[in-house]
C-alpha cells in the first residue's frame, strides 16, 4: 500500500500478507517516511525479515536517539496473539479516544470487534446505536413454490476476471490459499473415502425456523438453517465419537476429540476457506448463529484469522446454496468425516396416510475415512442427524 518516499502515520496500512492460513494487513507502528521496500508485490517474504524501513519523525527532526526503524515480516500466528483488534478497530478506537485496554472483547479469544467499540462508546455517551450485521445472500432453491428465504454462509458469486475474455493465455503463480489447497487435497486423496447419501425432510424445520428468524433478527442475528444442521451434527457426534476424531499421518493412532469444532466450507473472495465454530457441544442454536454471523462477516472481508481456520474436528459444506444436489466431499485431514448439504427443494412425498403432500427435501452426501469408520457407523450417525432435523422438537431434550 506504500512506496518509497510516502509519509505514513501510526495504524496506516503498509501491506497485506497472505499465508497458507489467512491474510492480514500489517500497519505502521510509527509516524515517518518510507525509505526502503524490501519486497515487491506478490513476492515471498520470510518471517522475521524486514518489510520496510521507516524513518521516524524524530529522526527527520535531527533527534540523535532515533534512527531508521525496520518493520519485520511476521506470521499471522504471531501477530494474532499480540493484537487485540484489527487495524480498522484500532483506528476507530483512536478516533474516539478509547483505550483498548478498557474495552471487553466479545470476539474469539477476547478479540475486540467494531461492535464492542460502538457498544463502549454508546455506554459512555448514552447514545443508542444499532447493532450492525452484514447482510448475507440467499440460496438457490429450484422450485416454482419457493420456501422461506434463507440467509446462507456462502458468499456471493465472484466476478469473472477480465483476462478470461482477452484471447490470450495467462500464467500466474498460485497464491497462499491456493497453495494450501494443493497441499491439503494432495494429502486428502491418500485417504480411502467411503461415501453415503440420503435425503432429509426439512418440512418441520422450515416451519420452526420461520417462527424463530424474526426473534433472532430482533437480537441482531441472522438465523439460517445452518445452525440447526451444525447442532444436530454435534448431538450425533456425542453418540458416535469416532466421527469427531483424528488420525496421525501413518494412521497408527486415533485421537478422540473432546470439543466439537465443526467447520463450515465457505466460498470467499480469497477462495475456499473452512473456518470452524468452536465447542459446538456447549452452544445453543442461537449461540451458533451468532458465531456464524461473525465468521461470515470476516470471511467476506478476507479477515478470517488463524484461530478461526484451525482446530476443526468435523466439517459440513453447504454446496446447495450455490445449486448442487449431490456432491462427493473430500475429507480434510486429519479429520475423518465430512458432509455436503444439497439445495432445499419442494417435492411431492407420501405422508403416513399415503397422501401426496408438499415436502421440503434436502439431500446430504457424507464421506468418511474407511480406515477407521465403517459403513454401519456412518449410516447410523446420518440416521440420527436426520431424525433431529426431521423432528427438531426432539433436539430440545438434548440441549444444555
């Protein structure tokens, strides 16, 4: 974001660094002038090496104690633990003379969010400020009779690159996220996948979610179907813990995970990312919806951090929000199972009295690591997961 000779102030953006886990904007810690850039755009920077030289204002004024200061390249893992907030949030706090140490962060690991600054400011001034939640696009549902619209965690379609129409071939290096996908998928395809598909009647869930979404929106949260899918999966994992496990590289040891950190595959401007909701077994459906709103907002802004993208134990992919019915999902190692959710369709089905009725049907496609998961286990888990969604009232008995 800068060139040699540019003047920068504290919190001004210096560059965006992209790793195989996340992207982060590095900001200036000093007021001064950029004297040297150590890397060009799209170059590979090494952790710990300098990014830029900044001649500080005191040095420009002739203060002998100040000199050119190097801004080092840092990994997101390192910066994430030190920073309580993103540069944008810090700037908002600075503009309103708010000390971050006085603000309680409600984000992951105590991270301070924009809403926390706004809430803190409202308490100081007595003002009533709106809770801002980014609007999420709606899914594709193939039917003339459209069921209630759902806000989904999949991002809007990406713009088609202009060079596609130029008539010339173009070669460019894979970026950090694409490199990560190459590495992850190469490892994943060493796993013997077992596939299992079924259909789920969501008629009762569609009705329940329609009744609850206005209540959730009054509390500043968009309620999609995904929190129910995730919670039902967690309830199923309590009965089948082998699906919430991981195996080592040589498949000699299996570790049963205590926390249900359920990942959600997202189509973002940076590519496919899989952030996860931590400790779903201890969360309510509303809690999950709040966390999904946070992850969706960060994902669309390209600000998902390492903590959000690591530690997953089980994954769901909502391919149906784009339009698919079936899929063959690829397991994300070291996990042992993944599910792909198809689009919701209105289809005719027979009820218990052999009458044809309108039903909201969704197909699910599961993949499991056949080295440690057998077909019967996958089938029983799917049946239990489906039963919670087809009769969502049964979930109440299991909620804590």
